[in-house]
C-alpha cells in the first residue's frame, strides 16, 4: 500500500519552498545590481559586493526618458544626437554637421554633365575637333568673368558667383581647355606634336584657360570616348535655318556653292559626321549642306569627332523645317536634283552611276535616311535618280551600301565630272 505522508514532511516541503523563493529574490536583486562578484552558491549575496557597481551603472537614453516621464520631467531627443546626458550626443551631432558640410562641398565640386549641357555647354573631344574649333572660332568661348563684375553683385547672387568661381575647373560653368597630364616624354609624332602646340597657342590667344587634369576627368567629360588627351568645353553649334537654297549666279560663283548635299532625316551622328568629312575633303567650301531641322542628328561632339573636325570648318551649313517644299522651290529655280535611291517613286529616269550624264549646272544630291531612304514627297521633287549596282554575287540581306559610303562615292563622281566641264 501507498504510505501516507506525515505532517512533518509537508512542513519540511514548505520550508524548502521558502528557501528557494528567498534564493530567487536574492538572484533577482543581484541581477538588478550586477553579477560580477555574486556567488551563486550563496543563499544571499553580500550588499558590499555590488555597492561600487550600482553607483556607476550606465543608463541608456531610452531608460532615462522613461524615468524622466515617470517623474513628469522633459523628454530628451536622443534620436537626433542632441541628448546632453548621453556621452555620445555632442560628438554625434558634431559628426552629423561635418558630414553635411562635406556632402555640400562634394556637390559643389561634382561634374554635373546634365546641368552643363542644359546651360548650353558641350565637350569636344579629340585633337582634330578641338584644333579646328579653335581655328574657326564659330563656337562661344565667352567666360562669365568677362561679362559679370562680382563687385556689382549683392547678397545671394554674389555668394553664388563666388562659389562658382572657387569650384575646380571641370565643375565650373565656363569654357575651359582640358589637357591630360603628361608623366615623362610624349610619344606623339611630329605633326601631332605641332598640332598640340598650336592648340595651346590658340587657347592662349582666345583667352581660354587651360587645366591639366588626369585621364579620369577627361573620360568623364568625353563620356568615355577617345579624347586623345584633349577636351574643349565651349558653346553649342547651331545650324542656320533656310527655306530656299540660293541659286548661284555663275557656275564659278565663289559666294554661292554650285553643288549641294541634302540629307533627308539622317539620324545617326556617325553617318552625319562621315558625310560632312567627305563633303569637306572633296569640295571644301564649294559644297553646301542642308539637313532637316527635325528627325536629324544635331551637330553634337560625336558628329564633330566623326567628321575629324570638318563640322567646325564647313561654312555653308543650313537646316530646313520643310525639306519637300525647299526642294520644290529649288526645282523651280533650275537646280538639277539627283536622288540616291534603288527604286524611283515617280516618273523620273533612273541611272546607274556609270551612265549618269555629265553636266556643270547647279546640282543637288539628296540622300535618304538609314532605314527608309527618301520620303515620298522628297522623291517627287527629284528630277532624276541614281543608284550604285553591287556585285553579281551578293550576300543575302545586304542589298545596299551605308548612306555615308554611298554619299562619298556619289560626291566624288559628280564633283569630278562637274570640274571636268569647267
């Protein structure tokens, strides 16, 4: 049988419970004061072992706020680093202020390419485009220091202008010539070296400051394009608008070109630059150029680089907002208008390049876009068409030449024939 427990046993259990509760209270009290010197085998820790710890206990800002709220006191803003009772408050706030000043300084010195472009600046890259731009002088090289007297400004305007002038050259909204720093001797040939010296001389004569920077700065300014160690910050180039192509009084009129190249929505800047290069190389100032005002590549630094700087030297360059009407007017004036197309869209005759009649009359060569060729209304204004036949054995999918290649071949043939008639 199961034996009944005596009353004394129950009493002994109560005493054990009392002792265990006393130990828990001691442990809880010790935990609130510290655990460094407490012996877990002692039933009651000594108060002296925690006296030094309790007096130097660190209270977090959160705990200080809770205690202050219980007493009805103010709450510390510890999140913003302004808690004076926190040992990190003042240093945190000081670091925050220093970081804000550093961020503002870095923003002032950063190269903001989008803002520079919005202010009307472009960056020509490459030795030939930079040299030809300085030679021609068609770009705007005016510096704000030459137009603005800071002594006449007041308040925020004076402060803004002063900060602008204290920026590093690549971050200033002002024309500059940037040249790559050279470590040791250069490997340029005689012609390249003479051109580099001419660039520095022209910049000095035009009052353009020169900044010697590392290659990384030039890569940023040229959008990682081949700059050859030279980048020129200057004003944009704009094409003059025209509605009627001027007709030359005589075939050898020096003021008005006898041969014009008209581009119908050529959108690739590389193609536009290559065509300008070919036109200037073959005809110089005797060739006029007309492009569409819309849906055409603008005269950007990419075009200038692709043209080897010929964009800066070509004198007769115009744009038109209505090319079909401009060509229709030119046809009425007596121009011979030749459209480059594989298939004619009107009743005009089609010639192979070898069969094209030779004539010295004022001529316009029209080239279409890369994807669609000549537009219908543009084709209707043409007096005749010409095409370049390929080989008898052609590769499937390649049925024509690039527009810049086509233009170079046709200009060479037409100009050679026209010059032979003079």
